C-alpha cells in the first residue's frame, strides 16, 4: 500500500489518504496429477508429476511420507518418477509428495498422496505343449501372467514351429495342420507384450509331431465259403496303442466281421457271390487321430467240390483208370 497526505505538517487544513495500489496474495502451488500408472517388476517405469498455481518453475519435489516402490526414484528437479521396479511385495505402495515453487516460502509448499501398484514380471506361463500328428488339425493356446493385461504381440523369438503351424500374434494360439514329422521334435521360443509394451523373457517350447497313423497290410489272403477265415491289420505312425478299426466304405464278405479293437477280420464266409469284395478301412491312435482310408480286397472262392459224372466198370485182372475232377476252393 502507498499512502499520500494532502495536509501541511502543522495539521492545518484537511488531510486525505489516497490508496495508490495493492498486491494480491500469492496462491500456493497445487500438484495436479490425479493418479499414477501401475508398473511391473523388471519393466522400465516412467511417470510425471505436475503442478499449477504458485510461482513457476516448480522445484524440490520430495517424498515426504511413505515410500516409492523399490527401484523407483523421484527426480527432485523435474517431478519425474523413474526406474525399474524390483519387487511387488507390499503393493500397492502409498506415499506423499511435496513440491515448492520458485518463491520457496512456507505458504507455497504443497503435498499430495499417491499410490503405485506393482505387478509381477510379465512371463509366458504355458509349460508344455501337446504333441501333434502330420495331417491332423492342431490347436494349443499359450498363456501369460504378470505385467499389465491385456496381452498381445505374441512372437516366435527363436527356432521354428512345425511346418503347417503358425502362432496367432493377437491370441497366442498355435494352430494349423502339421504337414511333416521330419525334424521332430521342433524347438522354439516365444515372447509376449503387455498393454504398455513391456516384453516378456523368451520362453522355450517343443512340439513333437508324429507321422500320420496308417494301416500297413498291403493285401489280404483269399477265403473259401464255409472255411474259417482270419486276417489281421497292423498300423504305424501316430501314437499307439491303436484302436477303432472301422470299415469306412464298401462291405466285408458275408459271414466275416472286423474286430474294432484288434483289427482282426474273422469268421466263415457264407457265399462267394460278388467276389472279390472291395472295402476301405480306417484306424485311430491313442490321441484320437484317424488314419486316411485304405482300400483292401478279399476274394472268396466257392467250396471245393470233387466231381465225376460216372466211373467205368472194372474187370478183374484188367487195368483200370478213371479221372476225378475238382472245382471251387483255392
């Protein structure tokens, strides 16, 4: 305030006091950051505190109560919180921050409480992957934990997936149809990113791919009407034991049946009409994969018959000869 008197020193006359000007009170600074982002162990962290009012610039940012997460530091000159969290024990971490403006008298300091949550490191969690089989559709999802979900950008970091399979970068699902078992098992590693771009350490995996299950019998022996018949099938590839032998097309000769558990065709053919009998078979392995259908044929002969229209009369002491005929059978 400035005061001016209009009277004389003797006090004679009327005096007046005139208000020439005034200054307003200085507003203290106010920390404006409402909340701070969470962080993850082992992942670089950065957050910026801000202030308004007071007399900029703002200095002497200080943790005045509580404690920052281990591994993080408040930069006094800028208000930045920087570092790499080293532990999530005790999360969320609550602390108080003060700041001063350039006037730096007590009325211009400010304080505010904040919380930072720290999660476990981002990791790929799937430990093992199921085996696959050439020619059989395959699907297996990978999992992740820690970091800041949602997770994305799944990447094959090293090695290679089996031919025919691919990794969905958005979902982490390995899918497709393996085309070959050559080179099995297939070793590779995978990384994943979280919502703030943190990348996990590479996790190693292996997928074994077997050759597709198939039937090995090339041909089947012929049979005969009214004669007991038995033939067995063998399988290779896939994952033993094998089961669910099945006729997929055509029919077996009348009187014969296929044992679904053992792959044995047995019985007694009832007739030869329609021989040879063509049909296709499939087999399943322990994983449920089904072989491609393989074609077979069984020939059934009519029963063996000895025939002779008549036999000539013989004469004592005279040479005798007659021929018997055989038909049917094998």
